[in-house]
């Protein structure tokens, strides 16, 4: 991968940091991004400032990489956030729009900025970090799930558009991963008392699931596989649970999946308590 240049958004911690570190160790010249950019932490890749919510910031970051390296071969769109688990109606429209602006339109901004360079090169890889919640329903995480469903549809459509131009698009679909994602999630901004018990129970359930989840390096290894693949796939589940859920989504009867989701998240118990 000598002379291959990669840009990874949201690379200051968690999955993004693992991806940037692994790509760098594998021979890529890596630029990680965050809103603040450089930090005092020692890394084996360069950090630059890129706010995916700001078009000028996005364009400036891409130009900085092009001026330094002359090309960008791989873009990994990882930056994103979710809010505290709770009822869909407990987020205001403004909070939902903020989530879409980062998780979906942030991805679009980066892609729009890099495509002119990749088209000129006649090659490139765009790898979007999605989620199994982009394939499955996510009760009490409806808006976050909606942003990931949007990434799925956008990525697959874009791959068909760009394939003949030497550019491929893939989505990586992790399940639970050991990061601070849930701990750092902002609070719902329109809380309703009727959902209070469900919120408390779900917070405990999610905390345990994330603690028992995959190491971020599991996701990073799948990203590396997609980046290096001669004929990349559109979708890559990351981790054993994600692979199992992906298989069930494809082949299990809808009623069985529905029942399994409700049992796993103890939804009928929540409804009984609330009632």
C-alpha cells in the first residue's frame, strides 16, 4: 500500500482511531480528522481539522491532503453520533435534524468534496461506517437507525453510479463495539415521563452489550479488507454478532425476527410496566 493515501473522519478515538492506526501500520499514508484536528496524543498518523457539519471545513481539509500528497485513494467516513436511547418522540425535530446533519449529510459532504479528485484519478475507495441498525429496526434508537438506513441506500446507489469511473463504495456494518459511543451520547431533549422506566432499563442493557461487544480493531480489520479488495463488496458485516444478524435478516422469517428483537430488548416487559 506504499504511496496510498487514506483519510479517516472521526479518528480521534474509538473505531475511527483503530481504523487510522491499522491503515497506517498497513502502509497507507493516513490523515485522521476531528473537529479540533491535531492533539498532544502521540499517533502514527497525522490529525487535521475537519468538521463534517461545515462544507468550508470539509473542502479545506480535502485540499490540504491533496496539496500535501497529490491524491486521495481511500476515504473512510466514520464521524457520527447518537443520542441517549429513548422514545422516538423524545427527540425534537431540531435534535433529529442535527443527527442527520452529522451522520448522513456529513458523509455526503465529504464524498462530494473528494469525488472530483477521485474522478480525475479514475480510481478510489469510499468506505462508509454504517451499522447493523441500518438493516434492522432499532426500537428506542429510531432516529439513529434512520440515519444508518439512509447511509445504506445512498452508498449502494452511489456505488452503481461510480463503478465505471474506477471508484467503489462499501458500507461496513458493525454490531455492538467497545467504545465510549453510548457514554458520550447527548441526552434526549424532549423527555416524556411515560418512557422513563424504559430509558433506564435500556441504558443498563446497552451498557452491558457494549462492554461485551467487539474491539474496535475488529471493525478496522474489515475496513482494511474492503480497502484492499480487488473486487470490493457493497456490504461488510463486522464481527460475529453482525454476521449472524446479517444472515438472519436475509433468511429468517419476518415474524421470527420481529419476535427475536422484542425478546432481546425486553420490549413487551417495558410496555407492561409502562401500562
